[in-house]
């Protein structure tokens, strides 16, 4: 890694009433800090990836193995089930557990049931659960079309595919969406602006088009030959949640969830949900909805999403390369009678990197205005490492400037006892923070967080109603302390250019 000059200012605020002390550190000390941060991040990743399963089961345990048989009873490691389809249809009761064998790969989506724990057994790597239906470099064929360098995958895929992931995450394709001119109806390539109406308009290497409503085929432009010869693996993240939670008291532990076109773990308006020791990567990109009055479709998705509900914990998870948010709790009311309160939400000891938003939250305004039954309470984000917001494959999105490590949008966001403490916010292509609420007293409290950002890049949008923008300049420390109320911040300046987004190759270290 090139040696880059940095300047560091440290705020030594320990308590709100204590005197502030700032210090400028030399470049060697700054470089040493970043080396320590890299080591700390790798150590936490390794701890997460190699975590043991420590679950306590009151009911039955069902086992699933790649060498199992769905005709067996699944009640012992010697007679395991084989597929996710089987565990989605068997009768499960509160207190039961479904355990997947470590080192095995399963494809599909889990529909989680009330009171059930989903975890791992055996030795080795976490069991892999992929939302991709197959490895398209090994199964099916890529057939040359009538357009030079454009290949069609020969299998029908009626569920929209968010991207194509090559060689286990080395790179991915660019999903071509059509941008509509709402007056003329003409459609163009969402990135280049050139006319685009079908696969026949594919020109750039690694652009792909999924005609999921017509031929139900994927078309890929590959200027370096047949995709199955060019790549060792090609995963197809379909429009589905890898784990869909539609019940209370569900635990997800020690699973590797990858290549899902919607959410990694999608949670409805439910309570008592925990996600621990999981690896979640390459999530989102599939079309969520497409309306004629919109210029372009809205796309999924999030690593872990709670839609309403309370008692929700995400701890010791490694989450990366997510089209939208790594972790989020959010809710939009359906009508004037709708109420919700999201309480006891905690995000702790996670590594989240290369997502558009590391942590997203919002609570939209109730239809009848301020309501005593519509709020967030006891929300904690503590001891997390958030890195490289806006540097992942989500930079393919059309609204590129929306990224942030913490993203609330400009919603109602009524909240109490909301604390963001002792986290690392390391580099953001856009805002470090976008935190807003209708009333100032609903804004979260910031304590002892560390910030590392490009000098004169964006720092935050923060405040009641529409957040005011602030720059990460020589006054960043003062902004954090006096505007955001941050206590005990550490602020690092990177004296180097902010890298421009590259939608075709934006997957590695900034």
C-alpha cells in the first residue's frame, strides 16, 4: 500500500463537562494507527469467521448435510436431511433448531419459523447458503447470440437477478437498467445514457441485461470469450431473501449467507430476533418494483433488515458488498391507524465494509402526524468497524451520492435513548453520516467514535428536519463536538484525492 500523508487531530473529551484537548500527530503515528486498525479488523473478522456454535436447544434438533437424504428423519447427524426445501416444509415448533453441516454448500432460501434457531454443526467453515440457484460457469451453457460478444445463458430465470458475481467475489457484472424518458417513453442505458431497449444494445464488456419478464434469459457482453471459459465461477443472485423471517423469536447464528438478490436476512414486523456470528456478502440488486411514473426501477437490498418490531440484535457479523445497507431497522406506516415502536435494537462488534450504507435507519411520519405510539427507543450501535462506505458494487446505483456510514434520510425519526458509541468510521465516498430527525431532541448521541476521511470530502448532513451539510475540513473536530455533540472523538485526515466512482471495477481497497 502506498505511503500516504495524513494529519490527525485527537479530541480528548472524556465527559461532557471536561475540557477539550486536541493534538496534531505526525505522519508516522497516523500510519501506525491505520496499520493497527487493519490488524484489529482482520482479527475481528477471523473471530467471526471461526466462531463456534454455542446454542441451547430446548426442543428437537434437525440436521442438514450435503450428503443427507430428504427421506430420512433428519433428527441425527447420521440421518440428516439434504435440502433447504425439506426443512421449509417439515413441522417445526418453538424451541427447535435446524443445524447445517459446516463446510457444506446449500442453495435456496430459508423461511424461518416461530421460535426456531438456525445454526451450524460439525467442524470447519461456516455452512454456506447461497441465494444463487447454481454456478453458471459449471451448470448450463452460455450461447452466442446474433450480436457480437453477447452471450445468452440457456436457463430460464424468471426471478430478476441483481448482478453476476465472478470467481467468488473477485468482480461482478454491471446490470443494465433502462431509464425511461417520462415524456417520450424512450429508454436509455442507465449509466451511459445511450439508447437501450434490449440485449442487442449491449456493448460494454461485463454489461448484462436480464429479460426476466420476456425470454427470462440473461444476456452478457463478454469481449474476452465465452463466460464459462473466462470465469471459474459465476453466481446469480436471484430476487429472494436468503432467510425470510416472518415470525417472532428467531435466531440465526454461524451461517454464511451470500449471493441473494433481495436481503440476506429479511425480517418483517416481528420481535425477539438475533443474528450472530454470520458472514453476509454480495447481497441485493434485483428489481424491487418498477412503476410507469418512475424513470427507473427501485432495486433491493440489505444485508439484514428489520421492518418494524423490537428486541433485535446483530452481533459479531461480517457484512460486505451489499447494494444498499449492511444493517438496518426501518418502517413506513401503511395508513393513519398504523402504529409501531422499534425498541431494544443493538448492533455490536460487527465489521461492515463496502456497502452503500453501513447502518441505515428510518421511521417515516405517521399519516396523522406526531404519535405517542410511533417511535424508536433504546437503540445502540457500539464497538463496530464500518469501512469504505460507497466503495462497493453498490456504486452501480443511479443515485450515487446517497451513500453514508450512518443513513437516516430526512424522515420523522422519533427516537429516544439512541447511542452511537465507540465505532470506527473509516472512509466514505460520500457522507460519513447523514443523521436527521423532525426534532433535535430525537437525534442520536455520539460518543468516542473514530473518523477517518479524505480531507475536504463530505463529513455529514445532520440536524432537525433537513440535515445541513458539513465538510471534512480543518474544522471537522469542532463540527463533531459543537454541532453533532460528539464526545471524545478521534478525527483523522487523509491528505489524498477522493477516488472517483468506477461502476465497472469498484470492489477492492479504496
